[in-house]
C-alpha cells in the first residue's frame, strides 16, 4: 500500500495514515487502502488497534480538497459514501480502536477520529469542522458524531462557526480523553516529543485493553454502540444478551476462577492469560 502502514506489536495493531506531504489528507486511494488495512487485521491475535497519522504535524488535515474540488454531485455522493463506509467499519470494528491524534484533525480528520472508540491527542493537536467555510457540509459523519460526543449545542457552534480548537479546549468539551505533552528537561529542551509520548500513551492504553478478556471487551463495545442507538428498554436487553453471551466462555471461567482463587490465597495467580475463547 502507498499511503497506509500496518504494524503489529504483540496484541496491538497500529494503522498509520502515511501521506505526510499532504498532511495525511484523505483522498480516494487513502480511503481504499484504509478499508483494506482494516480488513486485513488478524482478529485472532490483535485485541486493540491504534489509528494515527505519519509525522508530528498532522493526524489528518481533512478530506483531499484538490480531489473534491472538481467532483460532480454524483461523484461527491460516492466519495462521501466511500468515506462513510470506512468510518462505519472503524466504528463497528469488533475490537476497540484508539485514535492517537498527532496534530491537525480537521474536517474528515476530526470525523475519522470520532469514528474511533477513544481519542487521545498530542498537545499540538487542533480540531475543527471547517467545511462551511469551503461551501460544503461535513460529509463523513461530522454532523452526527460530533453532536453525539459533545452535545448538540457545542457541535452546532463548532460546525456553524468553522472555528478550529486547540487540544485543551477539545479536552474541556469532551472531544478527547487526554492530552499528551512533550517531555521537557529543566533547561526547557524537549527530550521526548509529544508525538512519541502520545504513541507510548496509546500503546500503554491499548496494552491494558488487550490484557482484559477479549470477548468481554468486544461485547462491551457492541453493547455501548448498539445501546446508544436504542431507547433504554431496548438498550438494556442488548446489554443482557451480550452479558449472557460471555458465560460458558473459557475467559469468563478463567477470570472469575482467578478472583476466587485469589480470595483463598492472595499469592495465587494474579494475571489471567485470556485465550479469546
Ligand atoms: N487536502 C489536500 N491537501 C491538503 C489538505 C487537504 N485537506 N490539507 C493540507 N494539504 C496539503 C497542502 O495543499 C500542502 O500541499 P503542497 O502545497 O505542499 O503540495 C501540504 O498539505 C501542506 O499544507 P500547508 O502548506 O497548507 O501547511 P500549513 O502548515 O501552512 O497549514 C493547515 C496547515 C492544516 C492549516 C492547512 O493545510 C489547511 O488549512 N488545510 C486544509 C484544512 C481543511 O480545511 N480541512 C478540511 C477539509 S474539508 C463530503 C465528504 C467529505 C467531506 C465533506 C463532504 N461529502 C462527499 C458530502 C470532508 C471535508 C473536509 O474534510
């Protein structure tokens, strides 16, 4: 693939959008390759994914404005569908996806981060939905996911004003879960970049998720996603079914067995090696 890199570290998969010269803007080829990369993830061995962008400056600076500028109505619709299909694939992907946002997350960049389960960003990150300044609406789910994440009032303000916000404000409104800073020595020199610290934080979080019972983690993702689309009576039934689904798995027996063993004797096995079955 030209624009998407994939690396697996133990049970963590890292997908990197690698079009640094264009600040990782999403053209059709990037979207096709992202689709392929997600399809190729080995779900038997990978338990958590990280999605990031190449370089220190930009996660994704949006959909490719050059490519979009000449689209007809029909082509615009099909470009929107291509993006929406990939973003929905990420959102409903069986295992959690953490967006590690290193710099600009504008337009389609903000939107792809919102299709991930969790967002953490570097201190130089910048978020925004600048589309109305370009004469279009957010087309990769921004009007829908931003309102669900930060509330309708804040989403409307950001989308109507097309104002970009910095990492701290994104944290304050709940768009990101954490902001990761560079490490600076006493003289004020950067010893570890914000990007490197961001990736370390993302991998640490992914590692923690990967150690938990995989079937349970997958079912939690599905319960939260599907439940948010339903009213509470139906949502509770969704949870009941996914809860019931965990029983009779080896992981449930191992997890609960470990707790009961520890109760008798705290020196007994502390870390459960969940087998994903
Ligand atoms: N598309 C294409 N190329 C881009 C790009 C983008 N979104 N953003 C940056 N680049 C390219 C620049 O053209 C430049 O390329 P060269 O000129 O070197 O060849 C290179 O990346 C470096 O950018 P700059 O020179 O501009 O770098 P600066 O540091 O000066 O500025 C910037 C960084 C992020 C502030 C600036 O590049 C910028 O404002 N970029 C555009 C950000 C933006 O407006 N993004 C939102 C795009 S709109 C829909 C489907 C999808 C969408 C909407 C509808 N439907 C089908 C309905 C989604 C829309 C969007 O995402």
